[in-house]
C-alpha cells in the first residue's frame, strides 16, 4: 500500500461522500489531514472517523468560491501542520436543469464551486508547494465532462477542471508538483440521491437502471475513488502528471 507517512493533506468538500472517504483513506496511509467544508460542524464526523483509525485531523470551515476564505483556510492549515503536501479539490454541488430552463444562478453557482473553487485552492496551495519543491494536487472531474443531459453547468465545470489540471501540470511540473484528475462515474453518494430526486425517481430504481449500463454491473462506492486518489498523491505515482483517470466501472465513452 502506498505510504503517505508525515505528509500533510487538505481535502475540500470532505464533510461527506467521496471527500470524507478520501480524507479517511489518506489518513490510513499515514497523512495528517485537514478536513474542509462550508462549516466546521459539517467536518466533525469525518474528523472523528480519521481519529478513530488512529490519524490526526483538523476541521476547516471555508467557502471555496471566496478568495479571502480560501487564503485564510490554506494559511491556517500550514500554520497548524507546518507545511502542505497534498491538495484534493473535491468540493462540489449539483444544480441540474435543461439548458432552456437553467438560470444564471444555477450556472454561476456550479461553476464557482467546482471550477473557481479548485482554481483558488490550487493557487493558494501551490505557493507553499513551489517553495518546498514538492506537492500533489488532484482535481475531481467526472464522466459528465464528456456531456450529460440536464447538466450543462456541471459538465462544463468538470471539463474545465481537466483543462485547468493539464495546464497546471505543465506549469508546476518543474517544481516537482504532480497535478492530475480523477473522474468518477456513478458513485453512491448523497449527491446521487439528490440527482435521483431531481429525476423524480428513487435511488433503488436509479441504481438498477445505471447498473445495467455499467460493464461491471454495479455503481461505484466512495472508497473506489479514494483508493485511486491515495495512489495519485503517493510517491509511487511520481511520474504521472497531467492525466485524467476515469473510475467508472468501464470505458468512460460507453457509459
């Protein structure tokens, strides 16, 4: 198993779902973890899960779409742990709608959290990573980056993250900083439950429907994504830079 002994990791949107699983998995590999979400109250369950597995974690409140809050959050993490080695940009929301119904607010909010938030956190984190000439950054894209009905905002944000990631990999690579993206398929989280509700169906029906279209015949679990992220931020993946890894139970193009 890849080791992250003594590494300092920050995971955004880590109060639940994929982000929570990533925070715990990184801690299990030896990292000390900053659990970031909109409020500290949303972070405490994940912090406790990290501590239960013998890890060290702190809760950090931050709206990743706000420059001032991101700056304060990153500064607090570095002041507490002494450095920052790993950034996992996971924070995200859904505001699904068809193009002709989508409001400005639905578009702006999704772009701000996913794309701008990842940009702001990465810009703040790279300052420390460049200085120490070491860092690992992972963006959370999605199979929806390839296009998905009712998600013009989400698909645009997730596709944009891949372009952001590739450019950052080029710019930061000379400083020994690896930047990659993980692109989940259909993962059983509260966000997928929300999507099912938006479609006017139940999670059981959606699970059965999607499983038929996935070659592995099942939905993914948050742990499936966390395992890939743990590898990407380890030194075992030190020569992987600028890549998007689809974790979707089959070739992304056929889903």
